[in-house]
């Protein structure tokens, strides 16, 4: 059975409370309050009221002050307030509306007018909630569309490198596992995981003859390859949006080294953003354990030894320690996302884990 709307009637006059109760109880559930303290408590009691009928003239805090407190509370500010008062001066009505009320009912009360105004305000509140739900759903759709575009763009980069793989899915999982092991907040973990697919987007700026070269690169070619972090950061651009900003940071800094010998900026230690330090380990492990044009994959144990050996040199010691903790989970990711034809085009890889 659908819940009936709940109305909080706040008036220090018992007669007015009883009169409003008689008017309303046929169509609504009613909660009563006789003073400001009871009103504030009744407004903040589950289930929250759908509407408040509030007397202006009450002892202690008057109705204007009570309304102001309700509107200052984020969890209660959405509840519409209708003032019920014998004051007829337009200045009093204006004061009530400025305090946050949606309507003003004058005493003596008329049952038809009171019920009509209550019904109208409840309908408006329902419409507002429906609109908010639609906006939230649309926002979620746009967010998912953006994530899908990011994944597809990363897959396009993989295709340009010689074929589709599940490397994007693995790297996203690796970043998630490392961020969790480092104890980062859940929202940060989610953003880093979602941003990870774009870390190598700068390779779009590398000529194909270099990108697909199976032989050892010469010095000039290496110089071109080492530009890809800055190219990637330029492709993504600077944004206030956390996801795109972290994607830019990852693209720019994932080849920096803890000892300062990396590129492109030769950042050292904590000067390297955390996102870049995490991606450095995830990217290196992926490169070592997946088939590349220029080498065969090595085992995860051998890759783990090499990563550990670079603690304090290429990699942040804290990230390496986190990596060691979750090496078993890294192997599970590799087993889950193998580079095989079956399922190779499936982009529905797991979202970031939440703690």
C-alpha cells in the first residue's frame, strides 16, 4: 500500500491543531507540534514530513526563526513550509516567503482554501522530486557514456599498436588494487580506476613505423617515444573534472621515477603525484607480463622480483609494498582478462572496488 503524505502541523493553539487535524486526516497522515522545539524535532523524525503547516506566533522561537533553521538543515531544507497566521500585513507575508516558506494561509482558516493549497504544494513537491530523479538518472547516463568513450578510445590505441588486447581492463584492475592496498578513500580509488585507460593515450602521437617496430629503437626513436606523456597530457587537457584531471596526471607522470631519472620532467620522490606513482607500477607489471612486439611475457613472480628490486629507485617504496600485498590478486586479474579471442571485445570490465 502506498504511503499517504505526512503533514506536520505546528501551532501553539490546541484548537487550531485540532481543526487542522480534522481537515487533513481524511487524505493525509498528520503529526502535531505545540512549540518550536517540538516542531524542529517533529520535522527531523522518520518518516520526514512531506509538508509543514507552521504557525508564525509561537513561544520561544517564532515561526520565521523555525523556518530559517529548517532551511539551514540540508536534510530538511527540501520540505515545503506553509505559514499559518492571523497576520495579514503584506510585510509579514513577505518576511515569511523570504524565510523560505512556499505559501501563506491567513486565519481564520477556510477548509477548502487550506486543502487546496496543501494539495497544490504537495503536487509541486512531487513534481520537483520527479524532475530531480530524472536529472540524476540523466547524469548517471552521461557519466556511463563518458566512461564508455574513455574505454573505447583506449581500445583504439591498443588496436593502433597492433591488435586488441585486454590490457586496458587489467591495468584498471591493477590501479584499483594498488590504491586499495595504499588505503586511499573509496571515491579516489573509483576516479583513478576510471581514469587509468587514458594513461598511454599520448602514443597516438608516435608515428606508426616507430610504434610498430619490432627491432630495438635507436636514440632518435626513443626520443620520440619519450614525448608521449606530454602528448597525452595535451590530448586530455586541463580540467576541473576530477576524472579527466587524474587521467591527465597519469598520462603525464607514469614514466617519472622515484629517483628522479624518469621523464618527461625528471620529478623525484613525493613530487610525483600519487596517481603517477601508482600507474608506474601497474604499467610496468602489465608491460612485463603481457606479450609485446619486442619480447615475450615473463612470469608474475619474475615481474614481482623486478618491481621489488626497483623499490626506492624506479618506484615509490610505499607503492611497491602495496604491490607485494596484492600480488595474488594481480594473478587473478591476469587469469580473468587473458588475451584470447573469446571475449576480447568485451569492454564491460569490473568497476573500481569500493572499501
